[in-house]
């Protein structure tokens, strides 16, 4: 006996639902992308140097990660904003931290640098600034945070004039204007009397 058409409809509808289910389609697309993702990616610096990096390491860069997921990293990836010497440092950082877990520092919280990190950022000021630009361009936030913290540690005890020199910032005031401003606010550097409150009324000690 041949089953009635009504018996096949639920089966057919269920089959069609599986074919067009967005969740299933997305999972299949993701699995397909994972299979096709290259094991290595070639990064080309602005001065023509090429670095072959394992994809699992390079995805510390959000930019590179997105390119791999979109299938745009099958050939060499040009990095017009990063010179070879700086890219070598970035790759060194990636290789060092590729298999390491986060130290759990809260967002925006300064952490104690490891000995390796201290040595890593012990470079000339210009190279440190280029590393900051490269980390920002490549969207590698841990490296960006590390380099920015190195700058902050360098300038934290500097006088204003030294900070200006460090960043190459020129004052908006002439020497005469600066002298006048310092004279006008010299009372602030001399210290103020300490106050305590008695029944809500401030009185000097």
C-alpha cells in the first residue's frame, strides 16, 4: 500500500526547514571557512620585507583575523603603515604571546610588566612610537597597551618641560608669557594653610 501524500508533507517540510535554517547555514559556512583557512599567512611590510606567520599566531591582530575569516589572506597581506623592522618586533610579540592566556588585568588597569616585556619595550623612543602605531593599525590591543604603558612609565616623573621635549610639543606661550603666568600663580606653589571644620565653619589652624 502506498502511503498517502499527507504522510510525506511533514517530512518534506522538515527537510526544507533544515535546508533553509539560518543557524544551520551559518554553522556550515563557519565550518567551511575553518577548513579553508590557511595554516600560515604572509605579511608584507611597507619596505618589502615578508614574514610568514602561523595563522593561529597572526589572529592576535583583529585586522588579520578578519581578513583570514573573509578569505582575503590567501596571498600576501600588504601592510603599508608598518616597516619591516617594526613588523619583526610585532611578530616577535605575537610568537611570545600566541599560546599564553591573559593575565586577567581589568580593562584600563595598569599591570606589572614582566622582565621579558620590560626588555621588549626597551627601545628608542621613535621605534616605540612606531610600535604603538603598528599595534593600533593591526588592532593588537595587548601590544598597544604594553607600549602605551611603557610611555606612561617613562614620563610619569618628568617635569612639564621634559614631557614637551619627549613628545616634541612646542609651548603655546612665549618665554615672557610663561614667566608671567608662573609669577601670577606662584602662591599655589608656596602651599596653603590647612583648614579644619568646627560646626560647619572653616577655620585655619
